[in-house]
């Protein structure tokens, strides 16, 4: 299915800038479906990369309201999964990131530990669906030693059926 979505210019992938968490600073990254997007985002995969050579990183997965994220930085590192001469439309979904506490109006649903100098990946194959106004967030607590992280995501978009 991801290949079929890519061939229709509906599959996107991207990543954050490097994030630093630990040493008293929390950080987070999210895939956001804007409130008036009129599409559903189907999460295909995510990858969390810990670039620290010495310390593990903890990541909490959170689902909730996009409006509770404030004004985060929008990643410029997002591209269609189908590279061609005539460009695909811009995605409705956005990868965003910021520092600070875990946002309100959501639920932390899982925790992952990312060993030093490694990546943790999961293929969701569309089983996680973000409706308009919602977000999937990866929260990195500020406890412990500082680590450098990158969050990558792949998703496809389908119009809402009414």
C-alpha cells in the first residue's frame, strides 16, 4: 500500500533537525495533522535515532490535540515519496519539533528506549491514523545525560470521506 500511495503522490517522509534532550532540557517531535486539512494521515513508519555515543534515550509516544503543541518549529526536511519531474502536491501533514514539557490534552501510550549510537524503528503500516487537529508526538524527558536525536516519519494522506 505505501508504494501505491507514493505512485499517487500521497506518500511523504521527512525528519527533524537534530534535537538535544537531557541535562535538564526536554525535547519533542511530532507528526501533526492540521485542524482543517480534510485528510487523514496514516502513519507508515517512524525511526528514532540516538546519535549519542555513550547514553541511551527514552522516548514516550503521545497522541493528542495538535492545538496543545503551541508554536513549534516546522521541519523543512519533508519530501514526497515519489520523486519525479512534475512535483507532487505539498503534504497537509507536518513534522514539527520544540523543547519543553510534555503537552497537555493527550495520552502517553508507550515508551521506547533507544540505545547509544543506534536507531529504533517501527512499521505501523497505516494502523495509526491521525484525524484533522491531532498529533503523534515523541517526547524526550530532560532527565539524565544530554543526547542528540533525530526523529523520522513516513505517512500517506487520504481525503476524508463524508
